[in-house]
C-alpha cells in the first residue's frame, strides 16, 4: 500500500475512533441496564453478552429478551425485532449514498451491522465521504462499550444480594420513565403517542379475546398501530419548530 494511501487510511481510522468514543461511553451506561435486566430475569450472563455483541440495539434487545423470558415463539421474536428495528433499513439506505466507491461488498455488509441511531447521526454529519476505515473506527468503540457495559451490568447483578437486585429491578422501570418523560413534557406529539401506547397496552391486556394473544403479538400490534397513528397525525414536516427535534424520535 503506497505511503499516501496508508496515511489516509490511518487518518480516517483515527477520526472514526475519535468520533465513536463519546458514543461508546454512552452505550456503556445504557447497556449496563440491559445486562442487569437480562440476568435478573433468570438468563445466563453469556446470553446477555452474546446478544449485545451480535445485535447492537437497545429497544429491540430489551423487547426480544423479554419475549425469550416469557417463552415467546421464534415468529414473535423475529417480527417484534423486525418492526422495532425497521428504521435501520432507512438509515442504511441513506448512508449508502455517502460511502466511498472503493468500499467492497463485504465492507458494506460489515458497516451495516453497526448502523445505530447515534452512529447514523455522526456519519450523516460528516462532510467527507464515508470510507471503510472511518466507519470501522466509528463503530468499533460503540460495539466495545455496548458489549462491555452488558457484561458489567450482568456480572454486578450476579454478585449483588437478592434484596438489592430486586430494588434495582424497580429502578430500571424508573430509568425507562426518565427517558420518555422529559421529551413528552416538551413535545405534545410525543406525549400523545406515549399515552396512546400506554392506553392500548392496558386495553389489550384486559380486553376479552385480545388478551388471549401472547405478549409478543400484542407488542407488535401496538407498535405498528401507534407508529402509524403518529406518522399520520404528526408528520415531521408539519410540526412546529419547537417540536421538530423531539418528534423525530417517535
């Protein structure tokens, strides 16, 4: 490899690692909660770590793992994760327009594995084209952070007294609420969407006939219904400027 090309690859890799460091640190704390939840649900630590290493998602992992614990079928788990992670198709299609022409098919497939919300945002904002070296560096530390955080969370839970583990289990629900409430307070569309999801969840759990459905299929139906309602009622192009950033998270 010529010296100039080698320097270019090293420069792109270094830039990618630098841009991916904050994402990796953020993933470390979030995946800590996933590791705790998985081990507290009775699943082994290796299952949690392997899931994080091979999936690199958040909502999809939480939902899929809960279905595993509940005894959901392969079809339920597959459709649920497909619906929740469908946005990654659009993100990958968007990034494909910016990748360097010399990126091989294998490299594109490897990069597609690491496309997450945060990585997509950073990669989209880069003015230069997306090389394999840059994307490799950008993805590497988030993968390490997500997997390491899962291991630490699961390992810590395994060593904790039962009473403390139970208390932290309640704290996890508080963390999920803390994720939604701030955005819901600032954005009316998010507030309405969250309340609709809660209402349908309670309704589907208690309504005769529908309550006979497994939790996996209820999650799928509610996710599709609420997402379709939000897309129809609150299209991004028509919301106010104050709500624009928050509505994009729906």
